[in-house]
């Protein structure tokens, strides 16, 4: 019985470790994505301010700024999809009971 309990505890620990690693990766990916969006938005805001201060609006610049803003909105509304895959190889060894006569 002791061996079964040890196997159970070891298996639970392995599952918890892998789940925590996956959570941390997901958080890193998400943070990186939104940090980049924030950087892009700050750049666009700076461009708008500079153009406004210089009072140098022309149709080409306005169209480019509008396209950048539209792309940022799209990126914010539709973040990249993240999928979870399961490895077909078993990382927890199966145990069994063999009865000897």
C-alpha cells in the first residue's frame, strides 16, 4: 500500500509542476503580446502629437495613422489563439498489481 501511495504522490507532483510551467508560459506570452501592443500604441500616440504640434496634417499621413490605429484595434480585439496540446507519450508510469500464486 505504501508503494501505491508514493506513486500517487509522485504523479500528483509531476502533474502540478507541468501545469504550473504551462501557466507561466501562457502568462509570459500574454504579457509579451500586450506589452508590444502598448509600445505600438505609445508610438502612434507620439506620432499623432508630433503631427499635431507641427500642424503638418496631410491626407497621406492621416491615412497611414488611421491604418495603424485600425491594425492596433484589430490586434487588441483578436489576440493570437493559444492552443493546448497533450503529448501522446505518458509521463506517469502506470502501475499494476501482479498476484503470484
